[in-house]
C-alpha cells in the first residue's frame, strides 16, 4: 500500500444530528490547519454506532459543509463500509494475545469506577462478549498536543482494558478511528477537546497495531451557559446553511482569532480566504 505524503487532516462527524456550532468549530479548525500547511483535508462519516444515527443527518451535515465552502479534497468515506478493515485489525490483535473476550458488565465494574483490570465474570455461552485490548500494568502514554502542550495518561490505572468490539455487536470508536486514520494516511488529527482523553488509548492501539501516530491538536469546546458541551445541550441547534457566515464568524472567535475586517463579504469562499491568511494557531485557547 502506498502511504500518502504531505499534510493530511480530516473532519470526522458522527451522524447523530445536524451540524451545529461545536461541530462547525472542529470542521473549520481542522480545515484551517490543513490549508495553512498546504495540505489535504478529508471528511469521514463515523457511522458505526447505528442505534444513535439520525436518518438523513449525514446528508445534511455534508450539505452544511458545502454551504460553508468547506469542500473535502477526496471522496467522503463512511465507517459503515469499512468493517473488513476493523475485523482484520481485531483478528491481528487477538492472534497475538493483545485482545481478549470479556463478559463483564458495567455493574460488574462499578466497584472499580468502570476500569477493567481483570475479568470477574465467567464466559457465558448465551451472551456475546465484548473484545478488549489488554493493557499492561504500568502503561503510560505521553504525547505533545499542538494546542495544549505535553500530555500524559496512566492508561492502566485511569482507563484499563478498553473495548474494541462491543457486546452488542458494534465496533468501538477507538478501534475504528485508529484503523481509519491509518488507512487514509491521516498525519494530523485536529478535533474537539472532548476527545483529548481518548488520545492515549488511540496511541496505545496504534503502537499495538504497528501503525504510525499522527500529530494531535485539540480545539476548545463550544459550551452553553451551564458549561455543557453544545452537542449534549438543548442549545445545540443547527446553524442556517442558507446564511452560514454568522456561524463561521462565531467559530472563528471561539478559536481565539482576531476579528476579521470582513465587512462587505457575502460569500463563504471569500471569508475563508481572509481567515486563512490571518489564522494563527498560537491564539487558540488552551482551556475551555
């Protein structure tokens, strides 16, 4: 397989609702990083969690991105079409003793704060197990985030053996995103800070699969007046694709950027050109 070269970034929304202010910030931020590096920007629909998918949401998300002038450089890919890749990765881990079946329930793990370090339930032939990654004692992952600086997580103590394939028959986010980023040659992941805690798990999984580790940059979250992440809030209304510039300006401000002299601009493409010329990653807030 030929590995693509140069900067390759991506925006990877889940089709659980229409594009709102928080997801627009992640889309715009990842686009700006990619374009600033004269790189390529991809879009991937992360639709492995079918029970949470909202009918038509992916189509509306892509239409909203187009309305904002945020056009991917390659065809949009969907996780629901990539099961063979995930299965091959899981079988590889299992063959090397790095993944194992687990019948433990959430209630079984309640006493340990949800952290799995040893199975406490015997195999049950009438139930499908989850498949977990075996996390060795003392596993600590360090990385430097391009926005938030040095990060460290004791994965064994803070996370434990984490799920790769769910007991309900669905692929876990951690495995799917790692396999997809590698398959698409993504070298830089720019996304919301709500996924910062997941990054060490993904780096550990990259190491286990012999995959390259991309650079990471985690952007500030858009929250409501109560401090809740916007996607989990009643305030998470989609913006109007027919008039996207106000929402794009608000996303720009949330990225900590200086106001643009954009009076008289009416087309998203013209506004994006101005924003790209002024974009300064050093201004992005490092806390939410």
